[in-house]
């Protein structure tokens, strides 16, 4: 039986890395992308190979859509040479950054950076990679709990993620003819280095979030990687066009 292959953007650290580890534990081969941390990317490849799966990390700056044609060509060559397959099965649009700025103080430069990384990037990368995704495959976009509840300082970031949630429904509708399901997963606050590690490293922020979460703690990377693995499992094949929040019950 041919093993599934997942392409995960932003896989060298944080939630992308954890997702790769969870999928590998279930026998899924991995193509990951990294932007600048080549050493971390190669360390992940080594650890994934210990899980008895094939793994490759490719460099990609998600903000530079003009490079996507070349990147798609690199993915195609990698599929042929490393995996002996013409296509892959799962695309996880995870790569992103966090910018904390109030609505009144958000600059055009910050806004444009978020557009390019959080919206334009995954929109056109997915478009370019469509010919390389197997029929009956899966696309999973990563959003945020901040599209449901509002915390000051994230207006621009949450707006981009809200757009991705709308895009997810359109992708699900338009790609259904190929049997490709598309969903969006919205994490709550997670202890990673995202946004400078504020949730992980600031005790007051951590306590505030835990106190406003039904399960009484801040999320961990394993909570998200496990949920993504669950959605991409065979049992999740009939879930389509949905926003799935994985927050432990924040601000219910």
C-alpha cells in the first residue's frame, strides 16, 4: 500500500514541526518547508527518518508569490526522485507570522506583510500546487481563535485569517469535483515561540488565557498536531468546508 504524503509549510518549528511529527507517527511521509532555519529543518528530517518515514525539507518564502512556479517544479521533482510518486495527498498551509499592533497603530508595511504571508501566499501557493495534489486529497488551512473572539492588537492578523476561513469554503465548493476536501483549523493560544513566545514565556499572559479556557490551561503544540492528524485521518474524509476550533474552550 502506497503511503500518504503531506506537504506542510512552515514545518521547521512550532505547530508545523509538531504536525509533521504527528503525521509521521501515523506513517505519513513528509515534505516540509522552511524559510531561513536550514539547520532546524535538517534536524527535523533526521528525527522524522527515525520514525521510519521519508522526509524532505525545501526552502520557501511564503511572502514571495513570484517564486511559487519554481517551487512547484521543485516539489514535482522531489516527488519523483524521493518518493517515486507524481503527486502528494495533504497540503497544510501553516506558515505564518504574528504581528501585534493596535488597529490605530498598524502600519501599511505591517498590513502588506500580513497580506503577503497570511493570505496571498497560501492562496496562490495552493493554486500552483493543485496539479500536484491527488484527487480525493485534503487541504487544511490554519486560522486562529482570534477570528471568533477579539483581543486588542490583532486586528490585521485576524482579518487575514478571517479571509482564509471564507476562502476555505470556496475551495471546498470548487474542488469537490476532484474529491478534495478543504477545512480550516483554528488554534487557540498555544505555548510556542510564535509572536515572540508571549503565550509561553509571559506568566501573566499564560495565567490570563488559562483562566479563560474551559479546560483550565493554555494549549500545547501536541494539542494542535494531534488534531491535525485526526482531521487528515481516513476517518475524517467526510468533514469538508468546516472551521474546527482547537482551543480547549477559550472564551466560551
